[in-house]
C-alpha cells in the first residue's frame, strides 16, 4: 500500500466522496472551511495495485497547545469494498505515517455500524458510538411520504393546508444571516455549544461539489417569521445543520413542512441521502421521535478508536 499526505487531487477526492455518499466531515470543503477558521487539517489518500482503497480527512486539536490529537470523523471513506483486515492495515498505516510530530494521537470514528466490518475490532475504543437518523431519498416522493408515520403525515397535511409560506433563502451570507442570528439566540437561551456559526459561510465558500452547498428554508405566517432550517450539501448527500422554530408561537406542523420541503428540493437537485443529525432518546426523546417519524433509519456508529 502507498499513502499520500500531499499533492492530492481535489477533483478525484470530490468525485469519490460524492459516489460514496460520505459524511460532510470528510468533504474537502469542510477541511478547507476549518483551515480558514484556524483549525489544523490534514488529508491522506491510500492506494494499492488495484487503485484507491480509502481517503481520510483529520481535524487536529492540540493538548496544552503542543501534543496533536487528530480525529478522522465519519471516516475514512472507502473507495471500494474492503475486508476488515485490509481496513485495519489501512488505519494503522495512517497512524504510522501521520505527518505531525510525536507524541501524537490519531483517532478514528468510522461511519460504520459494525466494529468488525469497520476494521477497528483490534483497536481501543475511547468513546461510544454516535447515533444519527439517515433518510434514503432513492424512493420517489410518493413512497417517501408513505414512509412517514401517520401522526407526522397528519401534521404535514395540516401545515400544507394552512397559510404557512415556505421560501428559500439565497446562498449569500446576508441572505441566510437571519437563521444564524436565531441559532445564536437559541444557543444562548438553551446553553448548548456547537460548531462555530462562521463555519457556514466558510463551507459555502470552499464547496465545489454538485449543486449548491446550502439549502436554507424559512417559514412565515403573514409577515411573521416562525421557523427555518439550514442544510449543508456534501456531494450527493446533505446534512441537517440548523433548525429553529419560534417557541412563543408554537405553530403546529411548521417543522414538518420545512423538512418535507427540504426533502423535496434536495431530492430534485440530485441528493440521494439526508443525515438528519443526532438521536438521543434520553435527553431529546421528542426530537428523536420527530426524526424517526420521517421514515429515517437510526444508524448507531462504532465509536472512536485508536
């Protein structure tokens, strides 16, 4: 096997990433966005006599500002079917050849549900697996609608029959700033942290894949803004990044309508898979149920390993 940590062809990366329906954390644009936000990022490309095996993008944090900890989130991306043994060898090669000084720690959080199949069974797990809701958009819209639960569908029907209006925002920062402002307020009121809001514009600027990098939808009732969603596109997949609904008005079905419109528009643009984001049935049972009611399948990943 050969590994390349430099002079990697972006066009080949983007094409392989789109084909694999890989996560946005492995999109080249995500790495460039993080670099623009002064976060270290490195990439590698692994090949053998049969061609490309895998590629991986690592975000680096430093303990005490010195010791590098590199995390490959939702990766590596496998360019072709690989046995657990080949995957394990590939991961170890990445660890041995990493282009940052020792002492160092190189971690993998595979985008896979089976520890053995992911090639990490012989590695040490340091964090349990992340659970997310994944919706396959390959069926037609009629079938996708039938796949929702009766309660979810009824809420959607009522919202569609109401005077709620859904509009798409543009991709210039000033055109979607409204949802970032709402998200900032939401973070402060609910006391939670997430990726910096500046990532959105940085990702948009760095993206070179098919379609537009952002899908932002706003819901209005009369002249009042009552909700919105923002999705990040990565190749032929998309991820739910921000969602907001006016907690004071609590208009029934507004988020159902926003998500259904996003499903429709993303599918029409060529997206084949939507990651609706994390599932936590203990601390966020209502949100988890809402996501699963769309027909999405829960995907529990193997965890973080070294």
